[in-house]
């Protein structure tokens, strides 16, 4: 099994998180601050250098007002392709 960081589903999820951050008008540093994480946190996961667990994804989604049910649904669609 391929590590999830390198799957098309994980890449899709990261793309959605980046789009939502930009739509919210937040820099990587600003989002990191809102998450109470080190300033490098967002940059590292956006570049695929850091793997996110489900709790981190949910925390990011909450800050960015992402509908997590919709995000999971869209990831599942990518998985079926």
C-alpha cells in the first residue's frame, strides 16, 4: 500500500485545504497562528513534508469553515476514480 502522503486522494485533500486558506484570505503564518501551531506548520503540510492526521484536518477545516462531510465525500469520489 502506498503511503497516504503520496496518494491522489491525499494530494486532492491538500489542494482543497490550500484553496480554502486562500479563499479565507489567510497567509500560511496567519492560519498557523489561528491553529496555535508553529509558523512552519501550514507550509510543511501544504508542501507534503508533514502528514496530517484526521484531528489536524478537522481543526484546519473548522478554522477555514470547510464542511468536513463534503470534504470527505469529495475525497471518496477521487478514491473511486
